[in-house]
């Protein structure tokens, strides 16, 4: 008696099931990371709890520990993720296009991200305000990236494309301008008299900040 041949449809079922399970796991990881950023931003590492993270993610605490080894390790992992997100925002804009195109693209992306994900800047800033005790161990690549960007800015200065400025302080000033909308979102909404059901005009804010920076850089 011969075994029935496996049909292509039947053979594909395990692969589809694995793909589905991998997708569900990725969705859960993203949900946990978002919950953790919100919790850490609100309460810091020591004030946060794995129970609170699980509650925000909408999963049992016992299930949470399938995905994270400890609160401290996950805090560091989330910090690394934030640094990576900001690096992606920066490197998504081609600096070879020149200063105006770069700053318009970069500032716009930063403003949109600050408004859409204020917990990112809040968590990172909370760590820095505590003296960056956990961030310092692997912060060097960010310093290297800042210096690399500074060299490009110096090239624009030497070419007469922008006025002479401190290229590192310029980056600090842009970070301050853009992250303000995450760190002081409640104040911004109050001062603009925005009702709870009205979203920010991100394009207006981005245009305002961009023009402020570009006017200040003109030779």
C-alpha cells in the first residue's frame, strides 16, 4: 500500500503557519516595546514595573517574560532601539543634496516623529537627565555619528553654502527645537488652545522650525 502523495497546498501549510506565527510574535514584540517606552517615559526605570508594561501591552505578566529577561535588560534594549530610530531619521536624508534639502527633510521627519511618538524623546531625556548611567556604556557610536555630520556641515561652511556656525552646536539646537514638541506636548497643546480631539498641524510646525533654521544659516 503506497503513501498518498502530498499536495502542494498541504506542503505549504507548515510554511504559512510558521510565517503567521512569526508575524504574530513580531506584532507582540512591537506592542511590548511601545508599552515599555510609554511606561519608562512616565516613570523611569526604577518607577516602572513589568506588571505595568504587561498591562499597557494588554498581555498577562507571565506571557511578558517569554519576551523579556528582565526590566533592566529590556530598558537598555529599548534605549538602543530609540538611538537606532533617530539614526534612521537622520540617515534617511541624503546629505549630498546640500544643506537646504537636508535640513528640510530632516527637520520635517523629526517634527512628525516627535508629535507621533512623544514617549521616545521623553524616555531618552529621562535617562540623560539621570546622568545617562546605562546609556554611557554604548553611547560612543552616537558621538561618532555627530562628529561625522559635523564634518559634512563644515564642508558646507567652507563652500559658502551656509554661514559659519559651530557644527555640533547646530545639531544640538535642531534637536532641542524638534524634541520640544515631544517633551512639552501638553504645554504646546495648551498654548495653542487645541481641543483634545484636534491633532497638531505638523506641517505648519515643521515649516516654521525649518525656516527659522534656514534663515539663521544663510551666508
